[in-house]
């Protein structure tokens, strides 16, 4: 990590010239109303990375000079204390902050109050517009995303976690409020961080820029060359480049790619040679190659058998084996007697026997 910070070195003179040019431009664009109200614009650093990060990351950047004024409204979300109502919890944490010397927090909202009173959409939008920054107790930070809504994240006002049980609570909250954050997305190669405002001195802005760049380079989870270009811009101005990376690492990338290709070719050649040797050894062991049987095509008859034509008269009748005469009846033309004879025959026989007697 130390090598990364040493590689990226900003030119302090060039940075100060860019800051002075930007302040002069903003003075020409300022109106009498903005001068009376002492309105200042945010100054931000635009980082362009060499490649898109593989994972999203949020980096906290401590700054030597605070970028927020005493008039900025800060809201703190706390957990619900056991055996206490929301009003009692609110008074408890306000008293705790006063005892620890914290003066920058203007409002304390317990977690139960956030769930009940700020559940409607309009209430969440009103809460987002009333405060410039949001802090959260680290014990309930993971549960806030489902209650505050997506607009907090779209406007870069998501709550920053703070340890309310810390012994140096005032110092931790002061660093968090006067510092800044940068959100690195895995959907693009550009990210922005607010580092100053136009009402600060040029030397203070330059020191904040150097501190922010060194922190980002140190905590960025990427390998190889990281930052391609760094620009300084305000809300209504063009982006002024203050750092441009050299192209020396491109030759190194080409050399590494050539070496990788050569290694791949060597592996392929070695695998081909091994396969050729294996084939030769198998041929020697078998002696001769196995003959592949040839397929014989099926022969179809060239001519079809002729069908017999039917005569006009049709088929002739078969001759009668008896010569046209009927076969004689073995019973002499009479019907065969009934072997049982029936009931009437039995009665007749009995009568005949009586008469004979």
C-alpha cells in the first residue's frame, strides 16, 4: 500500500494554480446577493480510474481543514434505550452529547421515532431537506436502509456510523463531520469527493486535496496502476486537471501479455508432443492397426415381378369330385331314429306287451 501512495505525487504548485484559477472564475460568476449571504460553492475532486472496480467501496477521508460551517444542520439517529420512551431516549442522548462536549449535532431522533413518525414518503423527503448531514449510532446503522429510503443515497446523504460509547466521542464526531467520504461504484470508472468550499484559502484547499488523494490511493482495493486523471471542479465550473498519469505502465502491461502468450504457446506445444508420443507407443504395442469393416450396400431388384392378368370371364369354377351326382344317404332316405325314442314310444311299447299277454 505504501508503494501506491509513493507513485502518485501531486505537484503542489500546479494544484495551487488550479485552485486560484477556479476561485477567480467563481468570483466573476458570483452575484451581489450571493456575496451578501456569503454563499460558497462546493469544490470536489473527480477521480478517473484506469479500470472499473470489481466491488463497491465507501472510503472515509479525514481532512486537516473542515469543509462545513457552524450553521450546517446535523441529525443523529440513535438506538432505543430499554425501559425508556422515545422522548426519554432523546433527552438521554442530548444530555450525553452535552456532557461529552459535542456541539455540532442539532437534532437527535431515536430509532422508534424514525419508524413511526417518518414512515410516509413526504415525511422522509422533508427530513432529507431539513438537514445537511446525518449520523447514526453504529448499533442501528444496518437497520436504517429500509426506513430512510433511496433518496438519501441518491443525494449522497446516507448516515455515517459513529460509536456513541467511545471515550473520545467529541473528537470522533468532529472528524466525521469535518471530513468527507467517497463512494466507489463497480458500474463505472469515475468517482467524486467533496474536499473544500470556495470560501476557504488557497493553501487550505491545497492541503485538503493532498490529504484526500493520499487517503484514496492508500485505501483503494485495487491492484496495479489506480488513478488515471484527477480533476478539480465546482458545482458550476469546468473540470481543471491537476494530475495526469504517465503511460510507462502500458509497456509493462504489453510485456506481461507477451510473456503470458508465450507461456500458453509453450504449454500447447508440450501437450501436442505428449499426445503424439502416446499415439506412437500405442501403435507399437498393438503392432498393426485394427481393420475397419466396410459397409456393403443393399442390392435392390431392378425389375418387379409381373402380376398375372385376370381373364375377362373371371376365375373358373372348381370341378365337382363326385362327377355331378349327389352322395347316397346311408339311412336310405329316412330320418335316423331317435336313440332315446321319447315318451310316446315308451307308452306304445308298454301297450303292445299287454296285448300280447
